[in-house]
C-alpha cells in the first residue's frame, strides 16, 4: 500500500517514527510537511528534518501562517503533488476543521482517492463559522476518520459525524523511553535534592501548573524534594520563584528521556476548561515507559490512560490537598513506585509502543484502501 501523509506534526522527526514502522511492514510512505513551523514557546521556526532510516521522501512545502493548526494552509496546488505520487490512500493528519485538511481532502476527492482525516478533539463543541463548514466538508469527502481515543470518537459523533472512525492512539518509542538512563552528573548540575517530582509540558494555567506549585508548597518534608518542570511557558518565572523548584526550558524531545530519568514520579495536574480538556496526556505514556509512576488529575483522557495502565494514581482536578497527599505517599513508598512503574511500562509496551500503534494505523488505512477494489 502506498500512503501519502500530510502532517504538520511530522516537521519534527520524532513524529515520523510510526511511518518508518509502516515502511518496515512493507508499505510505501510519502510525508508532506510544512517547510517551516513554529509554536509560541519556540525561539524561531522549526524546519523539517527527516528521521534516520526513513525510506520514503519527505516533501517540504511552503505554507501560510505556520504555527496555527486551524489556519495554516499550503501555497502549492495539491493536485499535481497527489498526481505525482499517486497514493493508494491519502491520510490527512490534520484536524478536519483546518484549512489544510480542506485543501488536501478536496484535492483527494477530485482524484477519487481514498482519504482519511485525523482528530484528537474530545469535546463536542460547536465550531464557529467558517470552521464548522470546513469540518463538515472534510467529513463528507473522506472515507473515514482516525481518532486518538474512544472519547474522541464519541465527541465526533455528538458533533454530527456519521462515518467510519478507527482509534489509533499516540505512540512512544520504548527503546528510547526506558528505565536506567539516570545521569548523576546532570542531576547534580541542576541541584536536585534526594527525591524529584517531575512535570513535563507547557507551563500554562490549564495544565494545572499553579495547582502543582501550591501542592508542592504543602508537601511534608519538601526540603528533601525537588519539583522539576521540563518545559516552558508564561508561568516559568512564577515557578522559579518558589524554593526547591527547577525549570528546564528548551529540552528537545530526544533529550526528554534523560530528564525523566532524574525523577521519582511524574505529575499531570491538568484542569478542564469550557473549551479544552486533556486530550491524551502523552507525557503519561512517556513517563510510564521510563518506569515512572504517574499522578494525574481526572481531566479528560488522563484517567483512562493512567488507570488503564495501572501505572499511577488519579486525584480530582484542582484538589491541592489530594495532590499533595498523593505525592507524599508515593515519595515515601519506594515499593509502590516500583510496582506502579513496572505495571505502567509493561502496559505501554503492549499498547502504545511504536510498532503496536503503527499496526493499528496500517489496519485503519488498509480498511479504506481495500474498499477501492
């Protein structure tokens, strides 16, 4: 099967790993990506880089408004590119309400290609015009959708989608995210204390950063525990102002396993808002792959990921007291940390490792490709 994938996420080579696995299964893959991308916490543009071992072409194309998921669009005509590569299946790994999804699905429809879209939107919110119209066009002209979780499938149906949908979760490379990577010199350079609680992600309000800071302030014996924030954002200065807190910004994804290895547990204290709830909690599966127990809030998909793995503890979102107690309990119980860490890693290996997820994606893509015949 020849697959043409359109994905702004694949500007970063780590997100290409699932597609390399598809190639190892015998499929041909063409990756179309923006020639540059940016996000609000990056110092400059991110330029595409091909993953070592990727066999198929990486095709960078100029885009307008790089950095905006709904508003970016490609400046090239899609028809000639699709005609050049002649895929069996077009996989638009973009939210269906985006301009980019409209462009490529429309191009695929004109060539009568089997097309799939991707979504991680787990709230059945009504998009404003014109995005609602874009989404409905993409639905109507796609063979099927790919959803990150079961709650996404449910939200999609509640918004009016009546087509086929397959669940394909996010993946983690368990050969890179694994136990035993602790670098004592790195820990000493950061001034870490005897125990370390880690947070991985954006330093923003809805991620529960202030809740975590308050819980850490109430932690018994916190003088022996470091709170390590791996990430950047507007709350960075506020985090640094509290004694015992270390913030490390600019950590590339390739370096994340080294920093997670410094921790004894990971906390994901996300908060639900009227427009957002945690869509997956990718940091949870990365931490569990490293053998770390996870304390998560009950926002969005976090309980399903953590409880499903048996790799951690869930507390009510925004509950400072419950979070502080859960942190204190695990910090003081090495056996519990080991038990939860082992369970979490095994579950991740069996359900979220790159080959497993690639197999699920291949099955979803094959199901629509077979309909062509």
